[in-house]
C-alpha cells in the first residue's frame, strides 16, 4: 500500500473532524508531512493511527485517548496551547506555530 | 465493450449501487456526480463493499474497515486489526462513461 495515498486519505478524514472543533493542519508543512507519515506507520502496525508523540500503553481505554485527532480528549490543554501535543493541528487563528508554548500533560492550574 | 449498468438518477451523490454483469460483481459509486466502478468484493476477505461506507472518494469495507480509493481501486489501508495472513490488494477498477443519463462500464 502506498504511504502517500494513505497520508492523503488521513488528511481528508482528519480535516473533517478538526475543522468543526476550531482547528486546522499546522502551517508547518514539513512537520505535518512527517507526523502523517509516522501515523501511517503506526496504523500499519496497530491498525489505528495513534498520535505519533504519545506512548502506546497496554490499556485500550488509555490508548483510545491518543487516536489522532485526539483533540476532544485533551481539549483543555490544546485550547490553552492553541495546538495539539505534536503540533499537527493548531487553532485556526494561528499563523506562526513556532511561537506557541507547550504545557505538560498534568492538569492545568486554574486562574 | 461498454455495457449499461444503471441510470444516473439511481445513484445520488455519495451513494453506491451493486450490479452484476456476467461473473463480474461491481459497485458503482457517485463521488461529486462523477461515477466510478470497482470490484465489489473486498480484497481482504471478500465482503460486499456496497454494504460499506462511501465517504468522498474513500470506500470503507463493512467487515474489517479496509479502505479503498474508488478512483483507482487502490487499497489505502488494510483491515483492523492488521491481518498479515490475508494481505489486502488493490481492487479491480473499471472505466466508466455516461451517455444520455445511462452509466456504462467497460467490461473486458
């Protein structure tokens, strides 16, 4: 199976999911291409396009939280960072993703 | 030789129709009012793809979710979970043309 064709298919499906959530693919096209390629490899191995920057555990319920696009499961963090963990998706208003900060996965402090 | 298989009004945009012509089992797909025809049996374990889901140009098998590009028949992904014992190959695709609202498929 052709990696490029699968990347295009994932791009097609992901765009439909993230757009109503207020996200888009990062303008950093090199990062997008690399991340999608890693997801294709993960999908070939596990049958699921997991987030390429998160550890796959033995727990199915935990693994389901890192199936790309994982925005709904980590909405609070992503909205605060205006990006997802790996940077594949950013808020629609982001034009320069290099200026965005990353927060650790621990619960965010309020206030 | 092109043979008539359906009328355009029978398949709405995003829809599919299963047809048999001789020993060929075919599914006709309407993607943005352009018609495509591919082999109907999934190349993984032979499920009827017309019972699956057509989303844009991507046809998903109802049995194990293998996906195919209806424009070329190309396999985009294999079954879930992965099944190395039964590799998923490309589907046979057929040339299609429309004449006077009739969809014709080339059977060689």
